[in-house]
C-alpha cells in the first residue's frame, strides 16, 4: 500500500511531467491543472503493509512533510493506492482459472501500470480474438507459483495475521465493546477471526476477517476505511461487500456480541 495526497500548488512550482525518485524512501509526483486553471500536485510515498495503522500514519506524515517542505503543498485530499506485486514479480494476465468457468484478469503491475497495463491490454485483446501471443506463458494468470514465492506467501500471511490479531494496534482490545469510534480490530470469536470497526456514530460493523479469495487475513485501511487483503489485493467495504477483486464473494457478516478469546 502507498499513501497518496493531492493539494493545491502555487503557479510556477509544478514541474512538468511525472517523476519518481531513485533514493529511499521512494516518492513520485505529477502535476495537474483543473478547468479553472488551478494547479495541483499529486504525491505518492513509501509503502506500508496492509493493516499496519501505525506505519500507515507515519507514511502519510512523511509524505506530507515532503510535499510541504519542497513544493509548499498541503494535503487537500488523502487516499491509499494498492500496487500488488506477484511473488515472481511478473503480472498476472489472462484467464483466471483452467479448471472451471473463469474471467479475464490483469493485476500485479507492481506500480508500473503505464507499461504493464499497456502490455496487458495487448495480451487481453489477443486472448479475446484467440490469437497467439508470445507473452502468454510469462504473464499467465493460472501459472504455478514458484516454491520460493509460496514460502514468501505463507510467511507474509502468517506475519500479517499475527500482527493484526495481536500487535499493530496501540491498544489491544479484548472485545469489540472496547473499540472507540473510528477504531478497528481483528479478534478471535468462537475460534474465528472477525474484523470489526466502530463508526463515528458508535455502530459496530463486523465481518469475517478471512478473504473469500484464498483465505488470507485482511488488514484494516484507516484512510479509506476498508478491509484489504495483503495477499492478492482484494478490498472489502465495512459491510463485507467487494470493492474490487480478485475476490468476487463478500465477507460474511458476523454477530460480534460474543466476547473475544484471550
């Protein structure tokens, strides 16, 4: 995940084109002029892991400091951008399954959507027209993941689950009753991971924390107020409905009145 901010810019301070830094932390910026002639700048900054609210806040703070100090831009708008990277670093493009009825997908661009998105469009067009394409084997969305990637996948999901259930919150709640308005947590209820968020009016929204795509544990996105999967990039609204895939099934609603397990 990456923080993204957009703010009004002074005339003459917006560099032409799009830029990305070579040093760490990695940042990119681009300019925009609206219909009224107002100049804007858009910035993206260092990445953070799904559900790590502390790191999410730090990433936004670092990016806002950079925009203010170097371009005099304050953040009028804030959101997050999800740049999914596959385990073998190649995008997934093509049919989603070889075993059952499937659909065409294009994902895993790893922040290089301008080039990889163009390549994906060419490949998808060839698949629809049933034409051969030499890129199909490399980009095949049904390809077997390498063992090294599978190990990284399992380790990453285990670490995410551990932190979400026990560590990334500054205050570990023992039940959803402990959540204050604006807070979210993942707790164990009757042996199941449950994701809960208490909105500004005090209402609790609770759903299964298990992504319906491949069973990973979702993470809380404080900026966009969504549950995001760290494994393949699926995102879910507070009621569990799918914001975008690859998941196609909503997270199941949960009655979270029961106390959480210690």
